[in-house]
């Protein structure tokens, strides 16, 4: 019974319109225009020929009088065939997902006028806009399980083939204007190859290769043949694709007749365009345009990050009528004020680094790191090479031009989970440059801070730092204006806190885990919250070496010998030491240690005396 009602309703709608007619529309503001009779007749004839070739009769054979131009008449410029498959599509939209389809119809008001205009520029049927309706429901942020993106659901390869930019900063598949131009080019190419809009639509969904092979394999010449008689070859999605396009067009042209009453169409998309400098903050741009950040992002859905791309000027869409206000305010901004405060930072490659390790350290996907560094070859990294990394959303970092270049292993950029204290009265943010011999604990104590806070502010998993690193500190105003206290106690007591481990404590205090275990008579690495650990600091005192000579050694018996006769410094190897660990401790490369001590490899023995300076 339902099937008969649908057929009767569709035939009635088409009988009032004339299915093999065409329609030429401008934007919503301009209303409908009736094309010349000759043009109507030409398009009608072309559609009739295609329907005849498909073996499908025209549903409505009555043609309007030559001088008839009824503004209320529904017209189509794609072939309209009514069969069981199309009826199923209508039933789906009308009875099974009516709420979702209503939302799609209402959203279509924002995009259809622009999309029709673009299709018209390429000489294509304007009713192809309904492909975008069944592809994404006109959702610019739509993402499928096949990694197709945007209103026209391009996969990356096809999008790039038709000129869409897809990288870490921008994904133009989400741009409704640019993606519509790409879709128009693609559909035009498909029609030129297959000579049928049904086959072109099927190829848009399944790929031209699939349809090309199907026609050749089954010696077919139309969509319905390969769809009905060779059901196993095409996926259900593709077999239903063309019928649903037809069903969507029929309902969208006469929604009230199918129960979609009182639709609240979104207003047509309108915007101005402005040119902005590289790395312009979207927050700043939104304020200049007088809108919320979410509104600006809705106009520029292709922008994937917090700012425009850092290389090259960018054309930004802003609300219609806001251009003068924007340009006036933008011209007054200094470069540092318009740049994103959460910009990128730079790190230097160290021996043993790989892009994968750097990406993991900075909590990034490897693909994003590669996109940020297009000129970097992953298999040929050089020690000292600069790598651009992202600090993550909400992180505190330096703009690229001012970014301190630090070791990727020694200091990670702040991640999204970083906790940065808000500005408080009586406190001040400073950047402290680490000096030789500094430890995180010493720096924190000098400013009356907790070293855990210093580590968290700077996005570090451990307290491992080296000379030259820059640390962000939030210190009392009096401490910020005075020199840091340099006096260091010869020994101190550290109380273990929740989340501490022996290695982190050792790194924070600039000592080894073996030292802490020896000083506190520990057999293992187990710690309990509240344990009190004794930590010693170096205090030079003279001792005798095995050959009777006097040298200077540290009071903590760490094994470091600092010659009073010159700059030479030696270290006595202890149990558990490795060459790489000693090199990190004394801020010297392993290769230099090998050279200073005439070592051929990394093998060292307990009791060996190594030159470390």
C-alpha cells in the first residue's frame, strides 16, 4: 500500500512539473529565471535521448506550451527515472530517517545557491548539488570510514588530483567553495568519459576504474544494467547511490508534498575575503571581525589549527560587511600581536634521534611532524638539523621567529595537558637560561618554587636539563627583580611525593640513581610516599690518588676529580655506569669521551678513570 502511495505521489508531482525539463536558477536573492525556449528544448531533447538509451520511458510525456513559464513549476536538469530502487530511496528519506533528512534540507539553504552557481560556471546540471546532499548532508566536517572528507566527500588522492590542498595546516576538502569547484571538474570529466549522468554519479562514488571495468566485463552501456543484473560486482552503496540522488532531488524540489513542512532553511552563505600574514591567530582575526571564534571557523572550516599557515599569506573569509572594520584594525596591529601565541617551536636533532622519536617526545603524530617539515628527509636526518614541532592546543611556546632552539631529547614542547598557572598579583613570568652545573631542584629552590611545578610548566617528563635550555618560571615579583640565590647546601633532605620515582629525583638534583641509593643505603628502587632521602652536593676536598698525587674530589664521593692544576676533569667509573650516561651527566658527547680517552668502543670498566673535560 505504501509503495502505491509513493508511486502515485511521485507521478503527481512530476506531472505538475514536467520531468524532462530544465531549470536555470541564480542565487536565492535573484529568484528564478525562465531560460529561453530553444535552450529548454535542447536540454529536454538531450535528457530524453539519455532516458531512451537507458530503456526507461519518460514518466511524464506532456510538454509545456512554448510560452509557458510558471514560477511555481518544479523542473529538473538531470534525468528523472521512477523505478523500485528510486521508490526505496524516497521511502528511506520520507519514513525511515525523516529527522535527519529534514536537517539536511534545512542546512542546504546555506550552500545550494553557491554550489548551483559553481556548477553553472562549468556548464553542468545544477541538480547535481543533490550529490552533496546524499554524500554528507552538506556537512563540511563530514568524515567517512573510508577517510573521505567534506561536503563532497573527497578522499585525499582525488582531492589533490583536482587541486585541493591537504596538509597539517589546511584541508580544502572542507572548504565548500573550493571543494565544489573540484567536484564540478571531476563530474565534468566523468560525464565526458561515460556520456551518462547516472554512470558519472556511480563513478563518482565507486571510482571511474570500477565502472569502466563493469561496463567492459558485462558488455553493458547503462547504470541500471550493471546495478540490477550484476549485483555482486557493485557494492550496495554504489547500487543505491544513483536512486538516492534521484529521490533526494524529487523530495528537495517539493518537500511539502512529502511531509517536510515548515522547513527553516539556513540563510545563504555570504562572506568577505581578506588577505592576512602567515601565522595569523584565528582568535585575533575573530576579534577584529567582531565575531566569535566559532563563527570565524565556520566560515573557514578548512583551517585545521589555531592560526593560518605559517608560510605565505592566506585568504581568510570573514562575515559579509566586516571587511572595512577588519582591515582598519588589522593595519594597526604589530606583527607580534597578530601572530598566534601558540605557534610552533624548533628543536635540534641529536645523535640517535629519528622523526618517530621526536614526534613521540612532542606528543605528535608522525604524519603531522612530516607535514610540518616537508623539506626534511626522514631517512637522512643530520645532527644539529632544525625540526619544527607543534606545542599542542593551549600550550605555552614561542613564535617560530623567536623560538629558542633546544634539544628534542632534553626538552619537549608543552603538550595539551600542560598546566600553566594564571597570572597572579605579585608574580611574574620569567625565562631562565640554564647554566652549567644547574639542576632543576637547585633552580626551583633559588626562586622558592617546587621543582615539580617547574617541570610541569615546561612540559618535561623528567628533571633532565642541560646548559643553554630555557625554562619558563612563575616567580614572586621580588625574586624576579633580584638575582637568584646561588648558595647551595652541601646536603639536603628530599621528601618523596606521589608519582615520584628514583630516576626523576636523581635527574632533578643532577646526581645518579646509584648515588642516591648509596647515600640512603637502598637495595632497590622502591620508594614510598613520605620517604626522606638524603641528597649530597659537590664540595671539593683534597684526597690522595693511587699514585700518591693530590687531586680534588667531591665530598659526595661521586667519583668526579677536578684538577686544581688546570681545566682537566676526570671521573672514576662506578658500578652501573655507561658511557652514554656519563656523557649526559657531564654535558659532553659520547664521541668526545671516546676521543679524550682513546676508546674504540663504549666498553668501560668499574674503576676506570675517564677524562670528561
